[in-house]
C-alpha cells in the first residue's frame, strides 16, 4: 500500500510499504481522511521531543487525526465493526498497569501513540491498524471532514471540561489555531461567553468569520471584562503566565498548548488568587462526547479545514507551505485515496 514516510529532518516521500496485518483484538481501517497537525510538523522538522528521548525514531509514519471504514477485523473482535465508519483514540496503553486499569491509558508509561510514539504506524497511509478498544463509531451524518476532526476536537472538549464552564461563564481562549478555535466553538455551544486572543490582528481574522466577538491581540485583552476561565491553546512560553494573570480569582486555567521553550508560571499568582490549574494531554475519554456534539449539530467544525491534499502533497504542508487553493482555516487534510 501507499504511505507517507518521514525518513529524516525535512526528508519524506510516499512509499510502497507492506499492508498492515490484522492482529488479535485489532481492526484494519481504510483511511478516508487524515489531518496534519503541529506534532506532525515537528517530526518533519526534527524538533519533536520524542526523537530526543527515544520514544520515536526515523523512519516513521505520522498521522493521528483520522477517520475511515473498517475493512478487516482480527480474532476476538466483534464482527459488527466490519464495514463501520470510525475514528479513534491516539493513545494506546499497555492495558495492564495501574493507570490503564483506572481508565487513564493515555498516561501509561509504556503506551503507543498512533503515528507518534513507539513505532505505531500513522494514518497518512491507505490503511491503518487500530485496536478495537480505541475505536469510536461515526454515524453517517458525520462526514469524513468532521470525522477527521474528532481527535483534535476531543482534546478541545477535554480543555473545555477542564475549564468547568457553565452557561453564561466568561471564557478567554488564547491561541486562534485549530485546538483554540475548536475549544471556543465547543464552549460557545455549551453556552459560554467566549473571547479569543491571538498574537497579531491577522491571526484573528478567521476567528471573526466564525462569529467570535470580541477578538483581540494578547496585549489588548479587556482585562476589566473578567474571565471565569482561560484556556491556553497557544505555543508561546509567555502565555501560561499571562493566562494566570488574566483569570479571575477563584477561576481555572487550562494548559493544552505546548511551547518549544520552558514556560514560567509564578505559583504565587496561582496561590494568592486561589486558581485551579489543569493540564490536558490528548482527547482520550472525550471522543464519544465529540461525536455526539457533531451528530446533534451543536457545532460544525468543517470550516476549519482549508484544503485537502493527496499523500504526495503532505511534505509541502509539513514544511509550512499552504496549498494554492487553500481557504482561510488553519487545518489541512490529507486524502490517501487521491
């Protein structure tokens, strides 16, 4: 089958590779659509931390935001999965440790991460092996564009849950990228009053087209407004401290963005304001909730997708070059069938 393989920093190609073998407890998914995210770009550039720690190594096959249809089921798998449209969790725990037993497989020290960690192949390919336990079924009303946004949206849903918002809560989302915008859309669907902050006026233009008002640069956030919660979905090392500064006393700060350099937060700010700080790693445990939101029509994430390219176009996207026909959204999808 055809797969996109990263062989070194800045080096990748579409290769013919052996198709996956279906093992016990697993299924094979024919990939319909896969998203490209910042983690994938870090692998392509060589800056992803797992390359330094040994949790990942070249050559590798990336892609962890995906949807498709089950074409084969392995021994021990419910045969009703066959032919169903699915997405799935990225985090695959060992299944035997204390964390896995407690439903926190995404924190398992021995976990695989699809397309990221431990050599588990990713979704920038025609087919993908996935444990049946990681699958989430998609109704036919959730198309392939929305289906490939399930995984990042689950991250965003966990961030919104971490913010503990209620109808009428005032939420500030810092970072108008994919995760930030999905967090804002989900929070708005839950009845929150959402503001969005970004690094430049240009970075906020697309958020405005989604109906968010106010939007502002970080320097011009209306501090008098008051925020019950702040979600840091940015990549700047200065943003965590800013989030802690901007949140109201007794509020909550959710950290889901990761900076390339260490971030500093003065714990005196957290203590003296009685702030709750929440970290979010992965969408594990929230995928089914996102499917429900999409199926109910509570929000439509599809405008975030600017373009869809074939496997052969993935390298250009990973290098930071947008397709010539791309729309204004932040997300690029890959269709391995093209």
